[in-house]
C-alpha cells in the first residue's frame, strides 16, 4: 500500500467539510473523492475501489450508522466516522456496528490525518496468528517454526522480525542496513548468515532459491506466489 497513493472517499453533506478535507488530504499525498450523501457514495463505491471511507454520521436520508452497517456487510473497507463532539453513546454505537475509528466535530484536519495513518498501519500489519506460506514452506510466527517437507525447524527472534517485514511487503528489496535495523544485527556478515539460514528453512532448493533471493548490490527480496 505504501507504493501507491491511497484513495479516500469523504462523505458529508457539509460542502465546507468536504472541500476542507479534499484540499488537506490531497496535499498530504492522498487521492480524494467526495459524496454529499449515502446514495451518491454507493454509486461511487460500485465504480471505484477505495482504501478508506470517511463518513459523517448526521446526514439527510440514510445516516452514517445505517450506511456503515450496510457497507460492512459487503466490503472490507476501513471507516472513520465524523460524529458530533461529546456524543459518547453515538461513538460507541458506531464502533459496535463496525466502524474502525471516529473523530468528533469540530476537529483539526491534522488529527484526522493521524487517524488515517494509524488505520493504514494497522491494515498493513501482518496477522501473526495465521500461518503463512512461502512456496511449500509453512510459517507459524506464533510458534516460531517453519515446516518444509515434513520437517519442522525453529526460527529465532531476529529471523521472525525479518520474516514479518518481508511477508508484509512481498517483492520489496530490503537493503542490509534495513534488515540490520529490523533484526537488531549490526554486522553485514552476520546479516548474510541469518538470511542464509532463513533460506535453508524456506527453500526446497537452496542452490537455486525461488523465493528468498539476493538482489546483487541492493539486498534481499521475498517473492510470494
């Protein structure tokens, strides 16, 4: 997600808020579309895949709560609700029906931006409770094991940290410096040794690695099928 601009849909019947958020979020490198009510938003959601929905609760026609409940049944899209300041019960209701966050009006655009970034961070976070496949290798991050060809091998904490980052960003080339910061290992030689050990646990053929590859002069990359 960090390699492309995220597309946000702002839904609010207040022209000033729509224009304010479109201007502010656009300047912060997001693509912004707007809608003045739920019906217009639905039409746009049918045509465009949005990354985040910012939605006013008090709108004429279908309100924000009803809209959130309907959308969450169809789409897995993060929703931030704009609520009247001090309406605690409404905020709780919003979270109960599936909203991911809320912010009370009036609000500072910078605070909303931080909430957007936090949702993106959480969305990108790898679920460590799930098993992950790299080719024929099955990685269990909770148990810190890799199973390949019926053989189960342990990974250490440094290897786990590197795997989490690489699994979160398949196809991204990580420099030795980046891997050092992630793993807490300083010496380049030690980083190379760790990658070699990981490769032995992940690859059926370590002499011709298919998934954990070296990019000469740049670092290492993990490819997923």
